[in-house]
C-alpha cells in the first residue's frame, strides 16, 4: 500500500536523460538500450519540455526488421529521422508536490507509462510505472 502522504518528489527519478527536438532517433534508441529506459523527455532550445519519445515510438523500426528488411535498414531509418518526427507533443505532466495517488490516477486515466515532473516550468524529474512498482515492493 502506498502512503497517502507520499508525493511524487519522494519516488521520482531526478537524473533524467533528455533529447533535443533535432536529435536523431538513433540517439534515442541508443540511450534507451544502454540505460534500459523506455521514456525520454524532449526539450526545446530553451530547455522547456516540448514532447516525449517512448520505446513504443521506436518499435516502428523493429516492424521493418520483422518484415525482413533487416537491422541495416532499421538503423538507416533511425539515422535519417529526428526526434520531432516521432515524439508525442501533448505530454501529461505532474509536479513534485502531487500525491502519488493522484499521479497514478493521471497515468491510468491517460494510459501513459510516465509523467515528466515540472517545477517552475522546468523539468526536474520523471515518474514511471517502475517507480510505483519499486514503491509497492518496498512497502511489503
């Protein structure tokens, strides 16, 4: 059971890997594989959140491999397309002071696997499904 008093700040990851709008999708793929993460917030030139790329967005390339085009073509496509072409630009966010219950309700309502955490219009963290699982395990 999650403590009703707990806030997003208590469990969020504050060391967030991010991308720029014009970074190659290959960069996103590399970071996700290397760091074993599924979501990368996208920041504009001023450092403001403008989108998010998920592992699901990159699975389109794997479809090509499944269809027999191979990893070469997948890598070529990831190298020739930029993040802004694949990112979701309507991002649901939360704040550090939001209760965990409310954050979980938002994630469930919008069917998202994470919520970027915004404070004073700047990205300060991210809370993911994994953070909730870790909290549940720790409470046992």
